[in-house]
């Protein structure tokens, strides 16, 4: 159960930050759905609903997704459906039900660096950047690793507009359930980028497998070898959804399915 | 704190506490069609429309509704009756507990997707759990309902 003593809805991010640093036990609210599941005493809840952060904008070289864009917005966005095989829309379509996706926000998920997230894995494969109010622009990869050193607010996620193609795969007990493991591969300018998440720890880049793919000609043998490299270099954990051994094995399957789909798109 | 909302077309100013969820607020104000099922955003029974979008009122903090328009099944009674007829005809309304949420999701699907495929229907209904009848009958009922609406529209 959560308790909130005071709840404010600032009209802009400057005011939101003022509130955030005004009290020790303050907290930013995105959709607020996941917080519902936990137990917390919050002195000041700061809701960004009225801070004009709900948007998906296409610029010449970038796509910007505001922190308060909901998963529903991302799923339905024509801009994102067109971009890189529609990976972002695809990655979130199996998350619980549409009514929850119409509440959950990009900012709430990314800033919290949830390990179970499907969206983060897809964004990581796209080499997305995050724009923090105080921390400025950082790569998502670095942000996932180090988080924010002090209280901050995620303003938006920035994705470079490239002509690449990306694929997202996940293993779940049933559609709508949390992923047991997820994996995303993007190919931009001939270079592969692989992200693996729901390990169940937060998503990471599979750098050795990526390096192998980028230095070798891709054939069945190379795919087999890359899948083994990926499984070996990744640290998997166990939780009620699956054991580390199980995740180790299915990582190879997800990888093969994803890379084959990327290659099929090229042909 | 006070929030200003429009519920089923009527403007209301409601007193809510900062950690109150919309399902409670609405039920406390007489909108008893809303079922409180899982209370964790999983079962879909508390589905309402917020500015026309289907959302789960059990995980939506009431303050977030400030300045927005809420539709509960009380506000779409005629449409709901039409849908319910097909659910009953297919025998997929046994205990009825999930019914209001399911109907709100069906109305949302109808609004969002023209001529939905079976896959579309299942996708939009995935967030609504039924523990009595399963989903094959629901799918039949929804398809029959949408076909009938299409036939009506083409007349």
C-alpha cells in the first residue's frame, strides 16, 4: 500500500524540479501504475501529467518521445510504427492489457530502470539517449548502468533516425505476462547492436556477441557461435518466472530468431 | 484535494485524498458499476474511459483525472445493452462480475479499430480476465455484435 501526504501537478518541468528538491521524501509520478504494487510512504507526489511532456515528435534526424507519452501512445504512433521495423510498438504490445498501456509512461519505466521492461531493451538496441532535466543528455546504456547521481527528472528519450531495421523477441508464459527474457537486435549501417533484458536484471548490451557478428560473415555457423557467445557473456538470474539456466538456454533461441528475422528483412 | 471532472457528461467537483485511486472515488460517488477485482491492474474489471481511452481505474490516482472526462458504463447504457445481448446469447455472461469492464473494452475496440480481425479483438480484450466462460464464446459474441453493427450501418 502506498500513502501520499501531498500531491501536486506542476505545469512545467522547472516547477516539478523545484518540488522534487523541496522535500526529502518526494517522488515523481509518471503513470503511477507500478508504484501501486509496492509499499511506500511519500511526502510529496509530483505528477507530470500537466507538464507538457506527452508527445512523440519527429525531427529531421531524431525522434523525441516525451516522458509522459504512454505505452498506448507509443503502440499507436504512426511515426514509431514506421521507424526501424516498428520495434518500439512491437516491443510493448504484449504488456498486460491495453488499459494498462494507456496509463504506463515511458518516463516512469525508463527512469526507474525496471529490469522486467520490454521497452528498455528495445530502446537500448536502438542506442537511444535520455535527456534528464539536470543531468543533460546521456546514452541510455550509461544511464542504465549508473542511474542518476542525484534527484532528477527524465524529460524525454531521443532516438537517432536511421535507415536500420530492428527486431524484438521475448519469451513469456502467456501473452500479457511479464517477459521471462527479452532480446532486441538492430542493424544500422551494416552494424549489429544487441540488447538483452528481463534477465531478470536490467537490460544490457551483449558486446562480445555484437563484436563477433560485426567482424564475421553471417552464416548458420556464425549465428550458432554468436548465440553461444551471447549466452556465455550474459549474467542471468533466477526468479519465480524462470531459472538462470533456463534463461541461458532460451537466450540462444531468441537470438537466432531475431537475427534470422533481421537477415530475412535484408533479403 | 479537489478535482474537477466530467463524469458521463456531467461536471463534478470531487474531494479526493492524494493517495486515492479512481475506482474508489467513483464507487464512493455512486458509480457502482465499477468492479474492484484484482486491485493491481491485471484483471480489467474496473475499466473506464478517460478522455475516450480505456484505462484501469484501480491503478489510476484520482488526482490524475482532474480536468478530464470520465465515462463509466452508466454513461453508455444503450450501447452496453446492445453488446450485453450478444454476450448473453453466446452464454458468456455467467457470474457477470467481469461484464462491465469487458463491455467497456469492447466499446473501446469498436472505436479504435475498423473491421477488427480475431487477432485485434483478442489483443484489445487481453486485459480483461473472465474466470467463468473463457474467451472463445466472447470472441464469437463480439464478432456477431460487430457484424450486426456493420449490417445496421450499411442499411
